[in-house]
C-alpha cells in the first residue's frame, strides 16, 4: 500500500509539472520577459512613447499641440493657423557633450525635418538651427532639398557632409538613425538603417574649416557649443520620431 501511495504521488507530481510548463505558458512567459526589458543602465530614455517629460519647446515651455503622442511616437502636424515667425522646434531639457543618440524617424511625403545637437538656447537666437548642427531628415525623392545637392539629403551633416549612399526606407516606413558625437576622439558618425553613411571631425581646426565652406560661414553661434541640447525640427511638414535613447560617452 505504501508503494502504491508513493507511485501515485509521483504520477500526480509529474502531471502537475507538465501542466506548469506547457508550451503556451512558456510562450507567454517569454512575451512577458520581452515586455519587461529595460533600457541598459548606460543608456537614458529621452522618449518612451508616453510623454514629452524630457522635452520642451525651443525658447519656451512645455510641449503641446501641434506635437502629439500617437502609437508610441511623437508626431508633428504643422498648424494651419501658424503666426508669422512662430516655430515649434523642440529640444531636450538636458545638455550633452559626447554621446551616442539612437532614434527612429518617419517623414511624410515631400517632407523635411532634422535632428540637432549642440543647441544653445539664447533669447537672441530664434531658431535651434542658428547654433545646432543638423542631421537631415528628408524625403529625398519629392522634397526640393533632395535635388539641391547631396549634402542636403537624408542623413547628411546638413550642407557640409553628404551621405555615402541613400539607404532611406520608402515613405511611410521607419528609419533607424544612430548619431555619434565624440569630442574626445574628434569623431562624428551617422549610421542610418545599419549603414554608416557619414563620418566627420567635430573639433577645430577641422570643424571650423568645414563650416567655413558651408552656408553657415560667418554665423556667430553656429557649431560653437560642444555642450548643448538635442533638438528636433519643425520644418513645416508632418514628421514622427520614436524610441529616442542616448548614451553619454
């Protein structure tokens, strides 16, 4: 009788164990673990799809319309009743010097926008681009800037360094952009959709020499701030950004 009880207990335990580890449970646990993945400790989330807490309008207060939160992205819709001289560029609340910035962007058909760094907020400067160098966000095929020289195309260090190739996704799809700015190594890099397309120096004398050959030659504040804010541009077209993370170097 004692042996029979032991065998019965083992069968029950085995059956319970099988029940607890059935494939559907394992799949559900895997999904749950994926959902709980957090940004690695050396990365900081600048936008997780839920709020504009880490951003404000350039030169003024909190971000509201015409920027909206939609499906985990921040989306800019150009206002129809824009006042003369009114701009809706947004910048980070924090400043950064050496970093790797990772984000995804999606531009509307014939659209234009940009990603800035080294932005200096000053009452005398009305726009982020007056101080911050820009990595171009563009519909290369249908926006006029795409035909205005390769240094104006998507991924370019605007008006200074052209991308080595066009690796943009079709309009309506997300593009993954990784921007590195490292003054310690005098290195600037743009990787778009897993392809390194731009490489440039960030320190003088090379930096100033490069600026002197561009439209920004003679601009008092342009590219002068090694420490500054990250910015996203209102260029009058619909654009979306998501999954924005930064790692300081």
